[in-house]
C-alpha cells in the first residue's frame, strides 16, 4: 500500500491520494484492468476496484477529494495554549 487511511495529513499530502485516483480514472477510460492499475500505482486491487465503482457512478469528478470530514474542535489559539500547558508538564507527565 502506498498510503494509510489519511488521518492527520497535511493539505499537500491529502492531494497525493487524489492524484492517484485521478490517474486511475484516466486508465479506467482506456479500459485497463484493475489489477494492472493497482500494480502500477502501487495500491491494493481492492482500492482500485472501489475507485472504479465510484468512477462508474459519478465520473472523474466523483474521485476528487471531499475535504476534511469535520472542522477542528479547537481553534488555532486554543491549540497553542493547550500545547504550552502540556509541554510545560514535561515528559514524565506523559509517560
């Protein structure tokens, strides 16, 4: 597998799986087999089959990233404050 489920990825790294899906879509249009696409893109056949099903139902646009599932629960300011407090506790406090 080339990438995991993607939790915590930066915006740049989130585009990487989308690029793979769009490359696969080009090859779906050419009629290539899922196993060949999976091998060349270094992903699982199951992933390619899932992408193909999505592509069949909605075209290449359906393979584009939908963005994050939810907004962060903490604001940047809140996170920075929490980080300062937790770092001040030192390594022993965190095991």
